C-alpha cells in the first residue's frame, strides 16, 4: 500500500458501498415470482458495524431495490440506504454535503462501469478482486476479496488500521453488546 493511499484511508469519514458485485457475488437468482434470493456475507455486516461504531458513516447505494436488500439494511441498522438509485455520484455528493464530509474524505466501493464516475470523484475508489477489468484498472485500490466474500470487512480493516482503531474495534466486536439491534 502506498503512503498516499494509507494517508487517504486515515482521513476517511464516509464509506459508500454498491451492492450487486460488492456486497453480493453479483449473481441474480430468479424464481417464478421474480428475484428470490440475495446472499450476503456475515463478515460484511460486521465490517459495516465496526465502521459505524467508530464514527465512520456507512452508506449503501444500489441501482436495484429488493425486499431482501431492504431487510439486510434494516438488520444492520444502515441509516444511509439508497435503493433504486439512478445517479450514484449525485447521491454520494448530496449525502456528503448533508453530513458535512468532503468528497476527498469519502470512499466508494464499486465493481462495474456505472460505478466509475463516483469512484473517481471520491477520495478513494476501491474495487473487489473480481470487478470488471476496466474498473479494477481505474480503481485506486483493488481488494483481495471477491464480491460477496467479505469486501466490506476488508475495507473496514484497511480503514480502521489506517486510523489506529483496529485493536479497539475488535475488542468491541468481541463483546456481547456488539450484536445488539441497531
């Protein structure tokens, strides 16, 4: 990791995640009644909670809207959830303004072409290991995790380490109160 990326990670105050291909493996499962299943990794939920519990705003921005996604966001207590978003850049800009967080203190994690504009405007654009090749090439950082396999947890670890909060975060995660309803 370059010193510039580590310095940027140390200044991050808002983390925004795409969903399909980032928090999920990107596969869409359809049954007779429509989209029937999304699979989320428990480690991602822990990572998102760790960030929020350490003063870092967490947002989820998705072009899709589904009952499964809404349920997962409720379960995690994600306050900044934007389903059916047609302009991710505008959404992240407005949220950063509302929270008084500069765009250079924001990271966006995306995996496909539609994510490139917002990734480029944020302080850091991060891609999962299996992101579309152009996205990996243009990302500031490519993770070792594939979409749906712990991306949010890896991002949380990177940020918490850079902000010297890693040990405290994992001490908190080991307490019974960590899994409380949010």
